C-alpha cells in the first residue's frame, strides 16, 4: 500500500530521514507492507544538487492541499514557522511526526488536541533521546506500570564535556572548546550548557509518562558551567561521576522535575553513559529499573526515530489504528515546590572553620579535594534546608565553591 | 470500555500479572481507556486462599467458550498443555499473550499464523528479556532500520554466577551454589547453565528482527560450565569481563546465531550488566547501537511485559488495530555454517612450547594468567581456522585449558 509523505526542512535530521526512507525503502515495505514515497520536501532553499531536488517545494500550501499526502515529518526545528505549518497540516487531516523538542514542549497539548479532532496523529519520538526508543515504550510497553521516576542524560553536548573532564582531565572551558571543534557544541552553546535543551526533553518525557505538560519555565534548571575539574576529581575519588540529569520524580502526591548536575555513583547505570550518548532510566512499580541507551542526536539516529513515527502514522493512515496521547496542561500545583526536594549534597567550601561544618551540617561524609578546600557529602536534606545551612556557613566566613546534588537511588 | 481477560497458570508470572492488573487497574483505565477485568484464572489447583480464588477454573473450555473473554495471558510455561490451550483459544478468536519462551521459540510460526487467520493476535513480549521492552521496540521503533546485530545477556542465572565469579572471586561451583541458595538458579540448572534458555531467547529476538524462526537445534550453543576463575581473572587483567551472550549477526548475506561465553571489553555497554539483570544491544544501520537494560526475570518485571501485551491486545480487540508479526520458518541455509564465524579468541594452554604458539597462531596478544599456563588473544579467525590450529597445538603436546571468543564490536 503506497503512502505519500512529505518532509519539512531538509537540514540534518530531514536529510537523514530522506536518506533512510530511500535507502531502507524496500526493507520497510517488506517488513511492514507500507510503501512510503517521499512526494515533497519543503525547504526555503532550491538545493539543485540534492538527490531530492525534484521534490523540493517552497510553499506549504502545496503539501497541505495535496490529498495524496498522508503524513508529514516536521524537521524544521524552532517554533516559527514549524508551529503554523504543523497546525495547518493537522487541521487538513495529515498526520505530523516531529523531531522538534521546542515545539513539542511548548505546544504539545494544543497540537495533540488539534490532531485528535482532525482524526490524524501527532507523534514526537524523535524530539527526545534522538534514536533511542523511549516515548513509545513509555506509552505502550510500560502502560501497566505506575512510573515513579524518569532520570536521563538527555543532552549529548554536556555529556561529552563532562566525559572529557572526567577521562581527559581537562577543565570545562577546554572541554567546551573541544566539543565545538568536534561539532558537538554549537557556536552559541547556551541551550545545551545551561540545561534548557534537557529541560524541554524532561518536560516531554514527563508529559508522556504522566499526561501533564509542565512548562519549562517551571522546571528548576541548572547547567554545567559551574562544574570545576576539582569537583569531577573529588567525585571520582568516591566512586561517582558528575552527570547533567533531567529528572521527573513522582512520589506520593509530589511531582518534582528538574535539570541539574548530579553526582551519580558507579553502581547506577547512568554513570557509565559517556561521550555524546544519551540514556534514560525509568522506574515502574512492576518493571523496576529500566535503562534505554543510545545516540541522542545526529542525522542518522534521529532519522531512525522520525522514520519509526512515519511508518506508524502511515500504517495508521491506512488502518485508523493509532490514537493520540492525551496531554493536558499542568495543574497550578505542578511541579511541587522545589524547596521541598530532598537529596544529599556534595559541598565544597573554602575559608571554613572545621567545626563550623559539624555545627551547621551535622553528620557529613568527607570527600578528598584540593588543598584549601573542605568537601563533604551531607545527609538527606531539602533544598530549603540546604540553602538555609549554606547561608549560615557563609555568614561564618566560609565561601561556597561548589554544591552538587547527589543522585541516590535505591531500587 | 470493559475487556474481560483470563490468565492461564497462577504461578510466579501469572500471579504477578494478576496482581498488576488488580493494583494498577485504575491507572491503566485512566491512561488507556481500557477497563481490564480478570474473569477467569485457569489453574490445576483450587487455591482457596488466593485473592483470586473466586475466579479459578480448571477447564480450558470455560474460557474458550465464553464469548466475553477477549484476551488470555498464557503464563503456564512449557509446551504441553500450553500449546494445545493457546491454539484452541486463538482458533476461538481470542488473542493470547505469552511469557513462554519455549512455546514461542518452538511453535511461534504456527501460532502466529493461527492467530492471523482467526483475526486475533499472538504477542510474546514477556518471553524474552523479562520486563525489558525489546520485542515491541524491535518491531515498531526500529522498523526503519536494517538490523545487523542483536547481542544480549539474556539469562539472569548465568549472569549472576559470572558476576559473582568476577566480583566475589568465587569459582563456578560455589557461585552456582550461591545462585541456588538465593533462588536465582533452579535445582536442575541445566537449561540456564548450558545456554538453552538463552538460545530460545535469541531465536525469538532474531525472528522478530529478521522474520525467520531458527530452530534452537541449529543454534550453536555453549554454556558457562567450563569458565574457570583464572579465565575470569585473566579477562579482568585486560579490561574485559566474561559474559554469556546470545548473538544474532547479519552481515552481507550471512546470518550467524549463537550462544556462548564471550570476553566483553569494558568499553562495550554489555560489560557493565551485572547480577540478574539482562541487557540487549541492537545495532541498526541508522540508529547505531542501542542498549535495553532491566530485570530479565521475576514475577513483577515479567508481569509488566505480559500486561503491556494484554493492554495492547485488549485495545486491539476494541479497535482491530494490531496485526501479527509475520514469521516464516528459517531457510535451509540459515543460519550460515558456524565454521565460518570469525572472531578473535582468548586461549589458555598448558604444557606448551613458547614458540609453538607463534608458529601456529602467528601474531597474538599475551594475557597474564596463572603459573604453568600461557594465555593470549588471537587475531581474527574463523571457527574452522581456530579448531584447526587448536588441533595442531594439541598435537605439539599442549593441553587446551580454555577457549573463549572475544566480542569485538566497532560501532
């Protein structure tokens, strides 16, 4: 059965998707019975040298008004014009599959609702975790589980930088320069380095697991600019690595969601995810811990996820089988107040009186560190308690050099 | 929408499934819209003290003839009567979901075909990898990829034993005794220890990826009885661990499928999968390497996979959306002749003349080992070449103490 599709945006991911659908066309047909043909590729450029030059169009109307086109991949990125194009296509009854984390994390509720009303689907596996199948397994394979935790290394750029700091012994600035030289970091790396990219992805993961889309501005987000080589080494000396994690934790009536660097002990499967790889750990009340690991970015890996959604949507266009996930906006009370989030903390101080730590933090576990500093792990305490104690120790004359939360998990 | 289901066999997995469907009933209903009710539980026992005593039946006819029952979980295990019951239910148009690796690996082709003809589905996620979503991702999420490799730690018992040998420094017999004491190994552990359990699972994985079911008797299967503590330590000294892997490799026109202990270097994500955990590494031509990690056995984890299939089949019973995977019997030529399988080999010899190794094996890489033995890694060679060289070195007076293949992967 022939299904005509279109791709919007022949950039890295769009190009990879076109290549996959071409190279693996016969395989997909024999495996699924769906004969996917790329009818149009929307791009602002002419691209006369592209192998897809004969299918380039510049006007979204061509795609929106062609009744033959059943499914469209949106690989433009950014909100505009991706939002307008997606909405228009969905309203025309065409399913859209997206690799656009920004659009999904900002307009997911609306676009899913538009799709549902129009009798088509809006799918977004490629928006999070690159090629790693994670959203579809969360939705289908873990449908029988109450999910209490999603913790992921969701950004390849920062994971590469932290890995280089750990294994190469280089400091943050040098590791960032290396990442730029290798093409793993953009010229302006703010979205990656400061955690905003990971925040979008954890919002999408949490919405998929819990059904409520948390606006990223409500997600406590910290990046990795403040991580010092001495912190990385101190962590290593106690069998831990520093990783930037996106975490959504639902325990009792509380939902915490945050992006921040964490000390991850080697016993946790997230500790060993290195370089540009991503990994997502999910805990379900029956399945226990699961880890999904793979390439979180790149043309080919992301194309794999776009293609999976394209194939599903194309099959569904024939059978009417798929339904849209139901997302609703987050409640006012979501997430819970971050001041109540409790964990252990790694703290490095300079200029501190030895007994001030005991008086203010009580029982601590010393961590070897550089001369002139004292570093330790606290016991479990809330963010509110940690801030209050840090204020007291600063008042005693100490200078906070570093504070990193500890990812303590017990299965 | 109410869907009545039945469970056949209230053992470990069946009991876990009943518990999940009861404990998480409301969650599943709110998430999927499917109101799953357990109408019958088939068991040979009366089980008056079970919370499900009111639903126990002893006669499969009750389930097969009840038009209200749409989906049945088969958690009996073994071939008989699971085969007869499954066939009868499928013929009656009831979808069956199975945790039974033996039945699926022996009768999968037939049962899938019966299901397809009867307009229902036969699903088997729980048969392989316990709670890890792996078959459904292979089928759907990786539908756009040509799969060239599936390599998995598929048996928790042997992985526990090997982990104890590595981390506890105990030998095989003591580690096996520990595994029995902890309930991780059965009184008769042959199916696990000798690789037969893993062979069934790699057959199911390969059939899911490639569409051809290879009979387990055609799978080259070795277990872990021959692994010595000195081999484990020798591997450790070169940054590797010994793991029992099920592997299906499809490269060019060749398909190799085997179960055997492998030296896995620490840089491979499979190396860090310890204790009773399972992990499956998949390589697709677009997605690259993926790893799926989690609990490969146990009541609750396996119930998670049974429930996922139950929910899918129940939704499908309402919408008619799902189709059966298409499996055909393996061709005569499948798998390729194992004598052509090429890899590096770890070899430990005693009573060997130093220069005999050079003469017979050419370039090798020495591996530190116990006194009185010589151990080394060979270069890449086929099984045929390895056997021929081992014969020659034996003829020279050496005694083969150990040979373990090396899992060399380059992404």
